[in-house]
């Protein structure tokens, strides 16, 4: 029994090896179609700004073009087999749209959960004790504060007296300065 299994496995390996190496290309070439794309040379069309890969007077391989601002506006893969050409730019845009939609949905769900948590926190605070009145600011009136402007607790105050510097009089005599007319002053009225 083991001898027949080993013979059948050996025959199967030989058939797969020899059968897998046979050339099944109906176009008459001795090599796969992708080799044509690898051997293609690009031709540039300056009017349409297109790079076209050409091999044996056939467009085959990845072609692209750009608009007048240098942005990619077309990317296409010509396979050389009918029905297997692919618009790569469209495929890329579809993937980006799916990724953007998934990210948007995740951020939306995150925001919804944050709002629910805030609402639950607010509800739990209201049931425990009544809302306390807002503290009165030094101005004595409720000031409308913008929630997006940061509030600082640092006191900004200047000392009441400036220290005297030796050798400099405390209150120097101020001489009236002559004002020069401004070049931007309005013109005098005409009589």
C-alpha cells in the first residue's frame, strides 16, 4: 500500500511539473503578456501631457497624464488582454473614499459617545444637588466669557511706586515739544 501511494505521488509531481511549464499563450509569443509591458518604451505627448507605454506598436503597461497644474488626472493600466484594462486612479480614489468614510464614521461615533458621557455627567450632577450660582467676578457683574479663550489666574499688576534711581530726578520737567505737521493730515479746505 505505501508503495502505491509513493508511486502515485511521484507521478503527480511529474505531471504538475511538466504540465505547469508548458506555454499556453494564444497570441503566438513565447513569453507571457506582462513581459511586453516590462519592455515597453514611453512616448510623451506634450499637448495632452500623457506618458504612453508602447511595445510593438501597441499601448501596454501603465500610462498616466497630468493637468496644467501638474496634478495627476489619469492613470491607466493597459494589460494587452481584452477586458483586463484597469483605471488605477479611479480604483485609488475609491479606496481613499472608503478610508475617509470609515475614519469619519469612527470620529462621529467617538463624538457621539463623548456627548452621551457629558450628558450623563450633567444629569448625574443635577440629580445629586441643585446647580450652584456662578461666582461673581471682581467687576461685580456676570461677564460673558468665551469658552474658547483661555482664562489666566495670574495677576497682572504694576507696583504703585517706581523706585527712585540715584542721579535721576523723580519728576523731570517736561518741555512742550513742537509738533510737526503730519504728512497724512487732511488737506485744508478750499475757499
